[in-house]
C-alpha cells in the first residue's frame, strides 16, 4: 500500500512535553525512512514512555553517558540503541532540553514500501508482523546506529509526521513490556485490537514498584 510521502510535519513544541504525554499522541503518526533502495513509511501503533532520572527503567536514570546523550535533547530527535546486542530500538526524544526523556516506538503498520520492509524482515513475514516489536520496527525501516541523533523534523532521511487522527476510545494504556524495574507503570500506549501491537510480556526479573 502506498499512501505517498507528502505529510504534515510535527512541530518542535509537540515534543517539548513529558514523555507520558507525548507517547499516546504519537499513535497514528507516521515515521518515514528514505534510503537509496526506496522508502518505507510506518504508522505508529504502540509506544512506551520513559522519564529519565525519575524513571528506574530509563537508560538515563543514573545520568548522562555517551550511550544516552541524545536523550537529553533537544526534543524531536531520534535516540537509537542496541538491545541485548541483537536489535536496534528507536526512541523519540521529548521534554525540556537538558532533561532526559524519550518515547520508545514499539510497533507500527507499514503503509508505504511494504515490499522493501518485507525484504529486510523476511519474505515469509506476514504484514501485521513486519514492524511488530521495537527491533522489527527498526529492521523494517532500516534504522541503525547511524541514525542516532537524527532530527526527525528536519526533512532528512528519517522523518516523523502527522497521520490520521486516532479516536481516544481506541487508545489503551497498560504496563510496559519486558522491563524489570517500574514495569507496572501505565506508560505503554497502544491501539486497542490492532494486530500489529506486540504481545505483552512480563520480565521474569520484574518486581512490584511504586506507580508513577
């Protein structure tokens, strides 16, 4: 399915808010990656908010490091990291410049460049699973470490733009997936009943924590 790439860009002010406010409003927005081999666009269907030094599950909980430096702003940039040495994961930086905050993109629906996305993921992968889960999302788009720090609003190879409005009744909140700390915070947001949303998985190391 090809829906074109002429979409309305989001503004810097949209991202200059706490991650838990931005995360549900990112649902339905479209991230596009342009590469020499073609373009892939994905409508976001699942996100998770991470609140920096106030969040034990955040990469920035203990402060700035070379790995998490992009999380400290400015907002609207892409923070990319390697998960368990296997998969790239993409986050949208949010909040005030100098204060770490980001939204993990967990899943989405490919709306442009499905053949290219499937070539990256595997010919037998069904359409709803092409960008289901943060690692698969990045693989389908072709996002790697080279995109860490990319400005999503600058109109370069990776862009984030507004999509179709999502009815509030379709937005579901729940606990975060696979983290051992603050896993029960209701900071995961997804489209109710959407087949592209990843399955909930509780970390075997998870312990009850105070909510946020």
